[in-house]
C-alpha cells in the first residue's frame, strides 16, 4: 500500500523504519510545523521531519490538518492509508475520509484504558503492572475507534515513562506493520472497543509534575517516574525550583521525617513523605545542570528540619508554578 506516516517525536521513528523495511511504500511524512527556540532563534524540525528529509520524501507540515491546502495535497497524493504515531494534532473528518483505508493509529495503551495524550505516564502514576499498545482505526472520538491488534508489556518496578515508551515504540512498530499487512490483504478485522474499562490520560502538564510530599513514598516514586523525562518532576527548595530525577522508596523506618523534610547522609539524601522516606537521585537546581543529590546537598547545606516544597502555610505540597521561576527543561517522547 501507499502509506503516509504521521508523527512528530522520536517515538515515531521505530514505526517509520519498520514500515520503510516492509512491502509498503511510504510516499510522504506528516508532522507538526517547525518551531523556533533558543537564544539564537534556531529553527527546529521534528525527528519525523528530519527522517523524511534524510529519505528524500515530501514533508507535510500543515498548521492544522484541516487546512484546505493540506487537504488538496492529501487528495493529490492519494494514499491508501495514513499510519499515525504520536502526531500531536486532531484530524478532522474531511481528512479521515481521503485515504481508501482511512487513518490507523498506534496508541501506547491497551484500549479502552488510558485514552488520550499521555497513556504511558498515567499508567505509571496509577501503579499499573501491565500496559501495552493498540492499533486502531482513527475516528472523530478520542481514541474510540475499533481495534486491529494489541500487544501487552509488563511494567518494570523502576521504569520511567521514557524507558517504557521506548519498549512500546519498538514492539508497537511490528504491531503496526502487521495491521497494515492485514488491511492490504483484506484479512483485517477491527473489533469495537468494550464499554467497560475506559480511563482517560490527558496531557501531563508542568503543574502536574510538581511533587506533593504529603503523598506516600510509593505515590511520590510513581509520580516522579511517570514524569521522567517529560515534563520533568520538580519541587522547590528555599523558594527556587528544583528538578527531580527518579527517587526510590527506602525500607528503613528511621529516621522519621516530616513530609518534604531533608536528611543528608554520607552517601544519600532522604526526603520524608506521608508514609516513609525516599532517596533522592539526580536533582537539577535552577539554572544548573543535573547532579547527584549528595553533590547538591554538599553545596546547598540543608539545615536540620529544612524541607522541600514548603508552601505559605508551612505544608510540603504543590505551590503555584508562577512563583517558582521557569520550568525545568526536559526532553522525551510523546505518547
């Protein structure tokens, strides 16, 4: 089949490579417009756009996939199917109707669980033990279309969102090609999603990534891993933002620390939660590079009883992002 591949972040590249190596023909890639960022106002192309450039393919970058110019171009290309992996924009019905076999989407959950933009992050934060990937027919509803195929993946105890998304992207690429093969041969069977088990996974914002030390150690651990590498978990220390890499609950009952309270040891920095302590891994002070927590503590010298994430009422919980400076920069794949 003649395929257009729609995607934007690096997580789409395994599927691009798998389709490129299959019997199907990629005739163009569809991705988000270039962005301008940094002090030098550099133009940044998405990983999918760069892949298209490297393979001498047309790179389609409409502001909206409903733009008349894009719809005309889509009609002229006449794809048999559009394969979607983390494209990042809503597709109107007018565009969905153009390919003979419509648009099919590789989604990183076992649908109908975790419909939405951040299924991997939400699965980790919720403490799921198993997740997976689904290939389904794209339709107007949010990830509601009938499903061609599913794979499952065990969530490992120390997985970050980046770790898990990488494995799902690799495994899901074969699932996507298998669905395209079945569609091409006429043997594909798309089954409606069940009405039970629906859960939603909206985008994780910077505000969502702020650690609430009034939660348990297990919940704090899941939240940080679910926000790693993007948008990046964070807290505050002495009024400044402090980025957090993965933390780890410690089994020892001592010392007993208040939520957010710091305890510096020779080879570890502990922070209290509502139930038990966690060991800090890497931290990122505002305006500095990430470093080991023990190295940070050596310079910051937290005082006895000093706490992370202190709010105006003295509690170690979320605070207004506007009062803590700029967001911690983080990179990572979308889901």
